[in-house]
C-alpha cells in the first residue's frame, strides 16, 4: 500500500527553472559569455554550487573557492529577488488539486527538494500548510542522486520507504528515489525519466486511483 507522496519542488510543483535561468544568464553575461536555455537544462535538480561549476565549464573559466562562493551568492541574491514576487498562480497545473485529494484520502505529503530557498517558494505560493514534512537543501548534506533527501522525508513522516512514491522531474531525482527503495513518478519526458515507475507530462493527468495501482 502507499502511505506517502514525496514531491520535488522545481519542475514538479512550480516552474522556478525559469528564474534560475534568468539569474544564471545574468551572471554569465557579467562574466562575458552566453548561457542558453539548453545549457540551463543541465542545471535542473543540481545543487547551487554544482550548477555554478557547470556554468563556469560552459564559459571555460576556472576560479578559486572564494571567488566561486561570491558568484553563487550574487546569483542567489538575484534569484531570491525574482522568486519573492511569486504567488499561488505559479503552482503548476494539477499539483494543488492532487495534493488536496491525497490529504483527504489520508496519504501523507512531504517535500524533497535540493533548494535552499524552498521555504520562501512554499510560503509565497501558499503551499506550506499542506506538507507533513519538509526536507530541503538546508537540511541535507548529499545531493541527488544520493537518496538522503527522500530517506529523511520517510523518516520524518514515520513511514517505510517501500510505501512511498516520489514525484520528480530530474533523472538524478528518479535515481535517488530508486536508491531510497521508493517508487517514482517522472514528470517530463520518457527519454530522460525512463527509469521511473511511470512518466507523465504533468500532474493534471494523474489521479489517486492510478497512484494506488503503481
Ligand atoms: P537553490 P529541486 C533544485 O530544486 C533546482 O532544480 C536546481 O536547478 C537548483 O540549482 C537547486 O534546487 C538548488 O537551488 O540555489 O535555491 O538552493 O528541483 O530539487 O526542487
Ligand atoms: Mg526538480
């Protein structure tokens, strides 16, 4: 049986990738190189510092740790400015309805995100009260595909991993779910998320009855 659903944030509940993209592009611009939407695909689900490493690799730059921390902070300040203007209209189609039905059916709901800004996004979109547990980048030490974020989620909910289903838009997130011993629902394309139990284009086309059949 299924006792809990664990949701990734960016790409599953909200589309913050566009704000990450504008902020990284602005940083690349200051550093003197271009950063495309296609480049940005490589940053999805990846931690902030690992994202910066990919960006610098694209620009052909090598910097010391202090310089990298300063750039990451600069990018984050811009990103926080953008996400501060978010509201409930930015919740992705079908996400809130699905979460409400889960709660009504007694299935627990947790967040499993790499972002250190998750609380700001959840508060601005009004999603915070729906979560029984919130695990984000401020609580974890290992990035996906390490299973830590989801293992911590199950632990905090007091449920067994094999009764959990993870919702993820990134390949590394599907791998993290599998390594945690959980089923997974991929949101996006079957080409990159083929290892998920099932792949959907959005939560709009999903129901709790289909969840219980996984
Ligand atoms: P921050 P998720 C991830 O969120 C994003 O997909 C990824 O692009 C970002 O670099 C990462 O959070 C860290 O975010 O800079 O806000 O700490 O998909 O795990 O919800
Ligand atoms: Mg994601």
